[in-house]
């Protein structure tokens, strides 16, 4: 005798995305890219933060520039995530900037 059972179970994943919007004369351009899927919110946050910081440094925009938004940690469990300093890590340590 064979028994079969099917169940539906919730699965939580965390997806890192990059949204870009460019305004120009007579047009707006927007894009949304998936940069990875992770099983853990902490890992997803670390990846998203690192990607954002790398692009921020590449663009040369000053710290606190509102044109770039760093990811927010979903659990709020990490110290420093409410800081206005985009160059602050989980432990509240400031990352070195190009100006420091």
C-alpha cells in the first residue's frame, strides 16, 4: 500500500533588488533588477548594503546624498541601521570614506 500526502508550506525568501530612475528632458526611465535571492534576512541585507556602497563609491556621490538609498534591515535587529550615516556598518562602526 502506498500513501501520498501533499502539503502547502510557507517559504520565506529575501530578494535584493536595484531600482533606478532617471529623469531627462521629455522622458523618465525606470528599471528594476533582481540582484539575488537569499534564505536569511541578515545575508540579504549584507549583500544589498555592499552592492549599494560599491555603487555609491563608484559614482563618487557624497555621504548622505539622497539620490542613493541604502537598504533597511527588515528585522531592525542590527545596531546602526537607523543611522543617517550610509557608511555605518551593523556594529555602528563607520566605514572609511573617500574624504576620511
